[in-house]
C-alpha cells in the first residue's frame, strides 16, 4: 500500500467534519511530500526542532499541528507558524504561547490536553485542573490564544471497553466545559481523540480530529 492510498482509505471512513491529522513525526520530508501530493494538508509533529526544520523545507500551505509535550522554552520556535497546539497542559505553557503569539502578531488555536488514560506517564490536565485554568484571572487576560477544545490519549490497551470509556469521559468533559465556559463560542468545537489503533472507537465516541501516524507512514524508527 502507498501513502496516498492509505490516506484515501482512512479519509473514506471519516464522517463529515472530522479532520485527519497525519502524524509525520520521525519520518522524512519525502514521505510528507508524498502525502501532500495526495492532497493531505494537515500534519502533526511532536518535537519543536523537527517541526521547525520541516516547516522551512516543505510547502507553506501545510497546516502544522503540534501534538507532543511542549516545553515553554521551545514555544518561540513554533509560534510564528504553527496552526494548532493540541498539548496545552498548564496555565504557564498557555501564557507562554499567548506571549509568543503576540510577538508574532498572531492568535494561536490551542486544545487543552486532558488526562484520561490509566497510565501515570501521560501528560494532561484533570477535569478539576481544566476548570481551575478556565476560571483563573490569568486566563481571562489572554488575547492571543483561542481555546478550540480538548485533546486526549487513551490507555494503550487491547481492552476496547476501557478505551471507549476513556474517550466517553473526554466527550462528557468537553460537553460540560462547553456548557459552562464556552456557550455561544463557536471556536470551542474540537475534540482531538484517536490514533492509529483506536481511532475508530474515538469516532464512535464523538472525536472530530484523529491523529494518525503509523497507519499512514508505517512504523517509526526512534
Ligand atoms: C505519535 C502520536 C500519535 C500517532 O500515533 P500512531 O499510533 O502512529 O497513529 C498521535 N497522537 C500523539 C499525541 C502522538 O504523540
């Protein structure tokens, strides 16, 4: 199977309004060009340096999404061009994104990363931490970020019911935050859930953005 046919195959299974983020981390620019030639425009990367290098090398109408853990001192490298940051996991990071977006004369769309998995190691905010952030005076002063929704990663397990319940919890939190803090705010409409092995379940539970890497580009060599 080629990259182009894999993308077409995945896209044909996505409901209308769902965005495919092709996760190209650790893969060379040539593979991204192949996906680009097949019409793919949204790509996901997880390292600031790698993303910046690829941005410089590749067509400028690509929408780059940052999906990995982001350190505050790296925000400045991606702020001038990044289309969306999925992995906001602290107020401090969000403040730095706002500051660097202002310096670039931009407003950056972001998602709050929530912790839904059983694993301790995955980053993300609890429901309480999300609320605290959204209620804070510091958040109210930010002018150069737009909170567009939530991102979550389910536990890496074959237990479908476990994964499904985690996605469902993310959707429930999304609906409750929308009701409490984003009523009438059309920007808050994104739920980024699902990777290669669990994106079908994520779609069934209301995902509007799937982040798919290995199913398109094959295994990564770390
Ligand atoms: C790497 C990564 C993906 C893609 O994973 P695949 O299993 O290759 O589809 C999705 N989301 C995040 C946050 C990632 O880091």
